[in-house]
């Protein structure tokens, strides 16, 4: 097991990479705790849960809403949860986002921790203290920055994931390598098959290296005023694709990274060879690299991006493999790019 720390403004977060769900009990402070999980995770792992009340939610991005949060608040009241109650989210990105949001707002905030059960949430969603829900079709529109007290990344929980889920997590690992670690990128190129088959040593290295990159960035910029924006590489185009085509987050980010790399080449920051390496690696990992919808739908969604500031948007470009920077780009330059890329 390897341990990392995030030093948040509301408290620190300890990340246990390689820890097992069976040891969860020892990380729970106090006597009162309530578990929030989803129906899939409950089905596979309920027998490993410590014996606390369990609140079970559904699955899928469409349940990441204030209505689901409301149902959980109601259940917390019924269970007489008070300020000493510790909330444990056991699940992937959706469970962790909602559990973190509910814990941060119920009774003005109770302490919480996560057992992260998908590759995507282990390398990204559960780490870094972003907790929120979607609102009126806008992703993560309502939420808070608040660090979980701990995150347990148990590699053995990944073995019940469908291949598509694994691919989506690998997309976020490619993102981390592309923005911050050329050696990790080269390692992935050499070990993409072992990564897909969840070879324990390879997966633990990939998760650990990703969490090192993410925690390092979050420690320098918890609330995304600058440096943390780099973690959005591929996400401006990716969110637009996710919203308009309904492909999964990881698949959309894969396409978004290819488009952001192409724009980096066009703006003469990135050698074309590096952009090709990114595209080839994503293809080898079985991820999509082009979108299948009319480009006007993507253009429309980019115009509605919640992160735009006036007619510009902070956009992540690469100036080499393992090196990213943020540029404040006019929206019309992005929409022109969509036109020539499609
Ligand atoms: N997933 C991007 C971030 O946590 O900032």
C-alpha cells in the first residue's frame, strides 16, 4: 500500500492506494457512520461492508441530481444522523460525488470518506475534493470543494468492472500522463495490454502515478484558479461530446483529448508526432478518437459551456508530451477548430 496526502483548506485527505475494503472499519472515526452506495456495488461487495446502515442509490449520470441528494437527506433524517455521523461513499464517481456533496451540506457538513470502486474514480473523481451534482442538463453545476477524510483505492474491486468502465478510467490516466508525465505515457504505450487486463502491478503503478499527479496539482491549486485547470485537458470538447452524443465520460474525454492535441499542433505548440502518439495510444486502449454527431451540436454545446467567461474559455493545450499549459481562447477559435476537424 502507498499513502499520499492532500492538504485541503477544510481539512486534509489521506489517499490509500492498494488498501483493501476489508480494512475500511479502522479508518472510520467515532461510533456512528452511514454508508452510501449504489445497487451494483451493493450487489458485489455488501458482504465486505462494515455493519452500518446503508443508503442505496441507482446508477448512471442521470441520477446525479438534487432529487437524489434530497432522497438521501430524507433518509439521513429518518436514521437520525447527527453531526457526529460519518458518511462513507462506497462506489464510483457518481456515488462519491453525491455522497461528498450530501456530507458537505447535511447539517452544514459532516465528515466523510470514500472507498473508490471504479478505475475512473480511483484515478480522478474521488480524489481532490470536488463534490457536486448535475443541474438542468449542466454537468457538476451545483457543488462544493471539500476534501474527503480518506480515499481507499482497492485494486481488487476493479475486477467486477465491465471492460468499457476500465477503458474510461484508462482515458483519465492517459490524460494525466499527457499533461504531466512523459514517462508514464511511455509506460502505458508499453503496457497497454496488461493495463486492460488489470495486471495488479501495472494497475497499482498507473493508479498511484495518476494520484501523485492529481494530488500534486490539487495541493497547489485546490479550487481551480489556475494550475488545476490542466486536469481539464480534453474536457471542453469532451463535455460537449458527452452531452450531445450520450457517450460515456471517459470515451468523450478520449475524443476531446485528440481534438485538443490537434488544436495544440495547429497552434504550433505540439509536434504532430506527439499528437499521433496520443491518438494511437487511445486507439490501442480501445477508446474512440472521433465523434459521430453533426458538428453543429458540438459547437452549440461548447457555446453553453459553464466554464466560459464572456466570449473566451480557459482551454488546456499541450506543448509536449507530459507538458500542458492553459490558454484563454476565444470560443470562435474553438468552434472553427471543430469545423476543420470534423
Ligand atoms: N477532474 C478534474 C478535477 O478534479 O479537477
